[in-house]
C-alpha cells in the first residue's frame, strides 16, 4: 500500500459526514426517516470507496456496485436511482479539499463504474440453487427450521467416514454462502438467515470437540476476525481444523480489536496468527492490526496468515495488508502453516 493512497483514504474517512451531507443535497433528500436511512447507505458507499482507494483496488468498488445493484433490484429501486446515487457520489467528492484524495477517489470511482457495467454479475438472480446434494439437504433442513435434523445429517456423514474438513468445506461452507445469496435476492428474510447461521455454529461446536491434551503437537494458534467484523464462522472453521491437527488454538471470534490481539499474543506466544475479514470495509482494520502486531513483536513475531471473503476481491490484497500469506479456505490455511 502506497503512503499517498493511505492518506487519500484517511482523508475520505475524515470527510465522511461532509461527503454524506453533500450527496444528500445532490439527491434532494429532505430531513426525516428516509434521510436517516439514506445517510447510513451513503456512508457505506464512502466506506467501500475509501478501502478501494487505500489499497488501490478498483475491484473492491466494482464488486460492491455489483452487490449494490442486486440489492437495488430486490428493493425494487430503479437502475436510474442507482445512476443518480453514483452522480451524487461524484459531485460530493468534488468538494474534497485534499486534491490528491479527490483525484484518486474520482479515478477509482470512474473505473469501477466502467468495470461493473462491462462485467457479468457475480450474483445469479435466477431461482436455480447454487448448491446441490448433501449441501442442499443441509440447507433445506435449516430453512425448514430443523436444526436437529441438520445435526443428525452431519453426524451421519462423520460416521460414514467423511472427515470434518470435507463436511466444513464441501457441505457447510457452500450452504452458508448460498444462504447469503438467498438473503440478497430477498428469497429469505434476515431472521431465517440468522437462525440458519446460529444453527450452523451450534452444529460446528457439536462436530468438533477440543483435541485431547495427549494428542497436542505443542504448536499454538491465535485466530480472530478483525475489529468490526461480525462474520466469524469461516475463521472458526480455520481454528477448528488446526485444533483437529493437534494445535492449541485460541479462537477470539468476531470483532477483535488489534489491542486484544496484541495482548493475547503476548500471553499465549503463538507460532501462528490467523486474521479474517469478510467485508472489504474491514481490510484496513486487518492492516492496522498487523501493523500493531509487527510493532509490538519486532523479534519474536508469529507468522501472519489472512483470509476470508474480502481477500477474494483481488489477488494482491493479502500483501497490501502486510500479511505473510493468504489462504482461500481452511484447508489451504493448514497447508500454508506446514509449508
Ligand atoms: C452468516 C452471515 C452473517 C452473520 C454472521 C454470523 C457469524 N457469526 O459469522 C451476520 C448476521 C452477523 C451477518 C451480518 C452482516 N452481513 Co453477512 N453474511 C453471512 C453469510 C450468509 C454467510 C457467512 C459464512 O458463514 N460463510 C461461510 C464461511 C465458512 O465462509 P468464509 O467466511 O468465506 O470462510 C472460509 C474462507 O474464506 C477462509 N477463511 C476465512 N477466514 C480466514 C482466515 C485465514 C487466515 C485463512 C487462511 C482463511 C480464512 O476459510 C473459511 C473456511 O474455509 C454471508 C454470505 C457469503 N457469501 O459469505 C453474508 C455476507 C458476507 N454478509 C453480508 C452483509 C451485507 C452483511 C451485513 C452488512 C448485513 C447488514 N445489513 O447488517 C452485516 C455486517 C456485519 C459486520 N459488521 O460484519 C454480505 C456482504 C456483501 C459485501 N458487499 O461484501 C454477504 C456476502 C451476504 C450477501 N450475499 O449479500 N452476516
């Protein structure tokens, strides 16, 4: 990450409230409940843009536009209203006093819009399911509210000899991602998504007991989702699979601030630190946490792996946040740790 990109991104973050006000004025949205919602949404657009600027990755914003346009469709908002929003973002960025930030933000925004318009959407709007077989059966059980049946299904797979890595990566992970697509397309509501995800966490806890001390290999892992990040099912899978391989794991879960990561490394002295981000708006927090860790442990630094959906946005993001390596999934993480 170049220092001027960082500076430009920080300048957008510092001006967030002013940018939002300017965009609201452009859109002619008057005070009231509608304005409060619009403020929140516009703030989000600038948050994603700031990340794209910080890491010099247009893809972060073009993928966000793909996601946003899918959401607009679900909410029955017209494509013209998205165009108006984009024009309002451009106009409000013109009010940025820092010239370098203004130029970088406008350049990223312009290219991202072009890329988004020329690409096919990542989000298949058709009714066809993106999962099949046992993964679909698992998802169906959860969508029917049948947590016990879903657990029995997974325990059955374990008994038949399908290992936990396969169950996690080939059954549960695709089902969880499909759940997100169904939510985005408005086929299920937030409560259904919450129920299915909390049931998945319950089932994972039942499937992966802690390793008996006799089988420990004397290696330690700290795993966490970076500050602000609520998605922790993926990093939990990573931690569980290390546990299964005899590592002693210290799983911090979601929303872990950099200071607490530093503190636990001090006490636990792990060989490996795994950090996760799902939303691209948390990439800068991963970078910040890594900076804090590198500063606190100049000599006995643990190896730092990163992963999560946000890192799938662009192939070089892991380097830009200062990590030692990136893993696409929990299995890859294990391979990297033994490399
Ligand atoms: C469950 C879920 C939630 C739950 C999370 C519960 C929990 N405890 O995790 C809750 C309800 C909290 C939630 C909230 C939100 N969510 Co959500 N969520 C999901 C969902 C449906 C599934 C996530 C999941 O479980 N994936 C399965 C795991 C196994 O996959 P994974 O995380 O990618 O992990 C694997 C790899 O990435 C890798 N990995 C992960 N970490 C690491 C780390 C290392 C070191 C390594 C090597 C590898 C690695 O290994 C893992 C296992 O193989 C996704 C859909 C999706 N496509 O992912 C949406 C999704 C991520 N959410 C989304 C959104 C928008 C939100 C909210 C903003 C919604 C809102 N309006 O409030 C909030 C944001 C909260 C926040 N501040 O973080 C969007 C993001 C879109 C975008 N533009 O980025 C998605 C894609 C849904 C969608 N289709 O629109 N969400």
